[in-house]
C-alpha cells in the first residue's frame, strides 16, 4: 500500500500511526507494559533503578536536509544523538519516543525510511520505539525522548570536576565535522551516523575516580566549558594531544581549514569527555583504554583558575 | 536583561537555556535526582510504580498562533494537553520535558511568557519542568514529554471494552470547539486552556468495572472509534444524552453550526471517555459523578457489532 508518490495528506493520521507501529515491530520486552497505540507508554522500572530521560530534536533545514543525506540516515542519526546523552550519564537505553512533525506534502516513502533507520539504530542498542506523536508542520521535526536506566546514585553528571583531575576524551575529535564540511564542499551525500558511546559510558559509571562526564555535541570548547562552569574551575589543555582521526590534517588542508578549530569548535563526534582522578597523577589513558575497550586520550587537566588555557583564539559559546 | 525587543539570535543558546532553568525554578522534589542542566533528567521511581510516558507537540500555525492567543496561554496549553494523556491512563504527573524549537528572530519575551505559562500549569498539577532541549526552526514547536506514575498493573488502557458496557464521558462536550470557532469568527483572542482530568482519571483507575479509557482530543467520533477498534466492537450512542455546556445551542445557531457535529467531531474538550460495567446494567452516572467529583454522563453502550450506531452522517477519521 502506498506508491512512492503517496503523501501524508493522502493517508489519515491513524493510517500513518498504524504504519509507524507496524514498522516499529513488536520487540518483546519485559521493560514495557504498554507501547505504541495507547495514550502513554508504560515502563516497569526495576528495583534500584534510576530512570534517565533526555530529549533532543533534529530539524529539517537546521540539522538535516533530504537529499543531502538519506531518509534512513536521518532517522538513524535522530536516535543516535539522543542515545549519546544516555551514554554521557552512564545509562543503559530502555526505549525511545518519537514525536514527528512533517508537512502534509511529505512523502510516505520518506516516513518509512526515517522510521526504518530509527528502528534499526534502536535495535543496535536495545532501544525499541515505544511511543510518539504525529503532527503537521512546515518542516520535518524529529523530536526524540530517550529513556534509560542506571543504578541509583551511579549516574555520571556534569558536576564534580576538581583541580588536579585529568581530562580525557574517548575516540577521536574532528572526523565527523570534516566529513560534513567535505560533503558540503563537494556536494556529496552525508552518510555518517555517530556511534553513541553507551558501553563506554556504562563502564565509566562503574569506575571509581570518574568525576564528571558529558558528550561532545556542541564542540570540545563549548562542552568543556559546561563541565568546568558547573564547578567554577578551569582547564589547561594540551592541543597537541587532541586525538585526531587519520587524514584529518590532509583533509583540512584540502579545504583550507584549521585542524585545531575543526577539532575544538565543531561538535558532531559525540565522544565522551570526562574528568578522572587517579591515585597517582599520571596519564591513566592506557588503563582507561583497556577498561573501555576504546581509545582514550588525556588531553589536559583541571585547574582552579576558571577559564580555558592552551587554546588561544578559540571563542567559546554556541550561538542559537 | 533583555528588553521586549530582544530576539533569540541576540542571546546564545546557553543564555537562553539558563533563562528557562531560572524560570522553571527549583521545585524541591524527591522524585528527581537531577533536573535541567545535565545531559538527562534522573527520575527515582518508587517501588510498585509503573512509569507512564507520553509525548505531544503543539506547533505554530497548526495548533496555535501568536496574537490569536497569548504566549502564556500557548505555554499552558502545551502542558495541559499532554497531562490529559496521563489523566487518560489514570497516572499521576511527576514531571515534564520541553523540547522547544523557534526561529532565530523569535522574541525572548515570548519565550519567557511561554515558559511562565508552562511552569504555572505544571505547578497546578504537581508537574515541574525537569528537562528539555532548544533548537532553531522556521516555526515554534513545543514538544512536550510528560512523565507520570501509576500503581503497577492499574493503568487505564484503550483496550477492554466489552458488549454491554456503558459508555460514559466526564464534563461536557463542544464548549472548547465553540469557543475556538467563535474566536475565529469574531477575530477575538482564544484564552481557553483545557483542564486535564487528572483526579478523575486516578479515581477511575481505582474503580473496579472501568474497562477502557481515553481522552477526547480528536473528537468524540474519532476517539470512540479508537476505543472500539481496540476490541473489534461497536457502540450505540444516544446523541440526545451528549452533555452540552450552557449556551452551546445558542452559540452554534449564531454561527450557523450543527451542535451535534460540534460535539462529536471537534476535539478540544479533553474530557475522559470510558467503558464501565456495573453489576446492574443501569445508568451508573450518579454514582460515578459522586466518585469523580465531576459530572459524568452515560452516552450509550458497547455492542458486539462493529461500527457506530446513533450518529447518522458523522464521518469518522482524523485527517493529517
């Protein structure tokens, strides 16, 4: 049912919701007493759980454009960036709600692909689509609320960094931004979807000495500022140590970009940034890399003087 | 800080979020381990709780227009219609997340008033603003996720209606639609905010014999169809019994509207519609009204033959 040309306005709201529910499937889960199709989804928490709730929107024109990336990639990314917030808390995903708005002229085939991408990304991370909403708007809006669980009192927070703590980051920085800027420059398709660092976040939540954590979504400079401001402290960064993916310098040179700016001011890597205090004030990267099963790099340390040292000329502040 | 002319693009995203957090206040609550300002809000469930999660968007142009109603009313309604979904489950509100999108040219004064309305409505119902998101879009989008709790296994659902059950509705039908249509006709302001029937829903969840429940948000005909289709049953309605607010007939006459169509096809009353089986198949309205502390009216009964009888000429189906 529904040719490639079928539009939202050709089907009723109920038919579209039924279509989404069908694609979401009936993942059996003891977590949920009730899912799509009622007035609310019903979560059954386990004893000792805290429930983490986070919401984030992906908006056509602001965050994505059909054509520039596939509808499936758009659906996948909408969930992935939300899961990254759960990763930053050390939470395990339980399910997601999707509040979707689109023009009446939107193609049903795009809806199908967005939902398929969303559901596929959820399946990778144990996060079924459990509810949502559908509304008419001038542009596509994918508003996602993710639900996760963590052991009571063990969630990672932004607060807690203390002078002397080492600052660490998972993975590499700059690769996602370079991919986007390259796609923009050559008019190519953007296919990259960030990997939410869920297992790493859960491992950090179990590790004594991890003091504060967030995901790098607005750029290292901005996000680090959030972490520092939460405690009124500062940081001394070592820019030479910022972990770069292979080919970053070459790629930046080709586009006439400053690699350091790409690494610190663009924020699509969704890596975890955290403060860690070890008994010995040495570089704990090797141990942390082993524990997290992922490259971890020490990029500087927390100091008592507010502000960011070691990143000259980098303006902090994400504009609306 | 911020004159009436200040726009979103004049302030940074962080400043806007700080502004929202300040207006949301710091309602002390043992339910929440963490609120606005981190990557996620942290809910501490109580033993024996199920957590109800529901999401609904109010979109500029589709659901509201600045000027036609005040920014404060827009904020209040965005939360109220979401709380109605919790009411329909018999859940008690615990908190809400607001994912807000707006144009860069949006007025900060409107943001303030929207948030104040949202927070005021939440204060009436014990539902603090605990988290959210801010993004840029071509139009305002207020995407709300409400979180509620109910006793495990006691939530009201859409399923469960059986032939012989009486069909009941709280309050009156048609008043909200008439107010909107009147405001449209005379170019007046729309000031009405629906009252989520939270206490009534919680009372229904405790009452044996209540079989299925939802809130009337798309119109009685459409919502009743949802309730019936969930069980493959039908209903015999008694249109003469539909509870009307004072002045509905007169108001409809003045606008040249059919009162029955206004009562059954327009859906902004957010009353509860439910199926109830009593030992004796009499009209249980007097008892239910006493229990719910609210007018309750028997409007028909569930029958085994699918379809809706007694509402000739009323087409079912909400269009996108």
